[in-house]
C-alpha cells in the first residue's frame, strides 16, 4: 500500500491492515542492514554487562561522529577489556580491517583470551602489542585511530607526547583521531589532571596540535551534567569502578558514568 492510499484510509477513519509479523521483522532487519553501526551494536555476541553501559557511552552516536565506516582500517588504542572491541570487530570484519593495540602484559593476555574464545566474531582482529613507535602497524596505513578514556593515563604517566606522535605516524594523511575522555572544567586547577583522571579539553587540544593534528570539532553526546568532576578519589568514585564501594553507592549510581568530552582531530593531508 502506497503512502497516498494509507493517508486516505487514515483520513476516513478506516483501519489500516496490520503488517504480517514476518514483514515487520523483515523491515526491522532491513533497517539494521542499512545501518552497519546499529547492527554491530546489536550483535548477540556482546557481553550483557557491556550492553547495559550503552546509555552512558552512546556508541552509535560516538562512532558516527568519528565517521567510522565498515570499509575502513581502524586502530583502537588500549582496548583493555574490549568494550568497544565487541562493536568494532563485527563492524569491520567483512569489509574493513581492525587493529587492537594493547600494551604487553596482563591486559594483552586477557584480551587475547577473549578474542581467541570466539574466532567467528574476532578471528580477523589484528591484536598487536603497543610500542612507540608502533612497529606492528605500517606508517600511514590507518584511516582512524580511536582511544576511549586513555589520554588521562598518558598525562599521569608522562607518555602523551610520544603516544600522540605514534598516532600521527600510523594515520593516513587526512585520517581521523577520535578521543573520548573524562572532562575537567577549564576553570579548575590543572594540577588535578595528574591525579583525578579528568582532563581539560584545552589540554587534549594542546597535546594533539603539538603532535601535528588539526582540531575538527567536538560532540556533547557523552556529556553528563550530573558529574561535578570534583570527587576526592577522582573519576573512579563513579561507576563502573565505584571506589567507595557501598558508601553512597546509590548516589554515585544515580549520577552515572563521568562527564566526557568527545573530540575529533585530523592528520593534515599536506
């Protein structure tokens, strides 16, 4: 039934025939097929506990803002437990290429166990040890580098300049660097960046631009105005860590995960 006929039926008060259940499912499936990011987010292989955090991490809007396409070569820096890896692996499996770059040690070993346990989903993921420079990935070969809640660790450890240079080197000219991290208000004391887990937008811009990146823009998709960013024990006071354990637990759960900046940079073409 075309749109004009449906409109006429509605205008005359006549009931519309219900779509058969199979047709409804087919329409839903067609929508998923048309949106590969949505299909990857809906993958049944994702960990239920990770799915429950979608409302804080907004993966659909975040990946769309960074311009992720299923045909790209993408590198995720320090995926840790693989929260985003569970989405990126099926998204890039058939037409793209996906590097998971993790520092050697327990984190690398645990991620390898996760990937090896499900070769149908993760068999094409290229798990590589993170080194500076990044020897396992050719220079100028990656469309997008993604890092989620990791830059504060670089700043606390003093490795930010070398790490961003490695990001720059591995990206193709015109390639994208996408960053999500805990946001410290600009008016706060900058010394908090060394201990709280929060960073100023201006700090990340300074680090990225010093490495040669051009600032493209920001999204507020991962903002959380309930987070005052001034906790005595830093960002880890909030979920998912909940450093205070049962003390004021419901208060922190009601706040949710941290207020986060979502920033996009580009490696210049020339």
